[in-house]
């Protein structure tokens, strides 16, 4: 073959183009996967921060809203906390994540710690509370929307979940 095509064996002008054509699809897949992984971690951080904000807000509501040790708090605590978690505002506002339109993805519950800390009874603002110190738990389960959903790469199975607890301070 070397005798028949001596110029073909020495000519290497197109090798870089062929190598680039072979490697480009892999590079594009790695690049798009990196963008999607970054978006997933950013969205999960946004949900975790939103839930922490909601737990802090709910924990600073009046003790009158926490008369029972199970179920949901009274008054407007549930509605207000859901708005804080989803939009960052008490009313109105836009969702922190695109597609986070359903406030029902956020749940607020309370429990009471009646044992005290280390067997020592509660004092201070919790003195005289027959039910113990109320603790509010805020959790969210938000469906994840991919960056490339419009291109047909959507996922309906991924859910971003976060939960946060705070002791009610009743301020």
C-alpha cells in the first residue's frame, strides 16, 4: 500500500478534523451534564434555604398559635409560612424556583418536647406551659425541572426535598 499511495501515508492534514469530529459529541455531553448537575445543586440549595427561612418565621409566631402538640399551627401561620417558603414574601411575589407553583408541596407541623433538656424542666418563656416546648417542622418536596426540559430531557421523577425544625420562641 505504501508503494501505491505514497502521498496518502505521509499526508496528515485532515487528522485534526477527524479527531475533533470524534471527540466533540463526548465533550458536549460532559458540558451539558455539568450544567445540569450545577443547576440541580443550586435548586436543592434554594429549597433548603427556603425551608430554613420558613421554620424561622413560623417559630417566631405567638404561642397562641401553638396550643396543641400535633397537627398544624393555628391562625394564619400555615398560609404565611407557605408563602414565605415558596416566594420569600408574606403575600404575592414570584416563586423561588420555576415551576414551584403548588403551596401544598410545603407542610408545617408541630410537636412538643415535654421532657425538658437533660431531665431539667423548661424555664424562661416555656415556664408554665403544660404541653412543653413546641417545635415547628417545615418540609418541602418540590418537583425538579431540568435546564433542558424544553429539549425533551425532562424528568418527572426527581424531587427536591428539605426539612427544618425550630423551637417556637413566641415573639
